[in-house]
């Protein structure tokens, strides 16, 4: 067989020779069943990649002791904070 040409899949009924024509190549490239196999393989790659990544970070805020506009006794301030967590 000549180099650089695609080989016919084994078992193709009525196929002559071991290379595919341009028309056959285009038919294979546009075959929805074959395209779905390609997407299934890509989906497996993406799932494997995602499994190795850390989950999205979690951000939070907290405010305590909210002060009214006018102080009440010694109470004139509020405390606040921010948190960030990353689980692995």
C-alpha cells in the first residue's frame, strides 16, 4: 500500500484494495456515529482532567454586632471578616 493513505476498516463488504477514496474518507469524517465515538473519548479525557483538579474555592463573609446609627452605651462598632477555603 502507498504511504499517507488511509486504510479501509477490516471487514468492509465489497471493498477493493486497502485504501479509501476521498468520497469514502468524507463519508467517514461526517458519520454521526463515528463523531459520537470521538466525543465520548474527549468526554473521558475531560472527566479525568477534572478529577485531578481542586474543587472551586468557597468564599464567605461574616458581620457581627451591627451598630445602629446612634451608639447604644459602649456599643458603637461592628466586626466583620472574610474567609476563603479550598478543600482537596
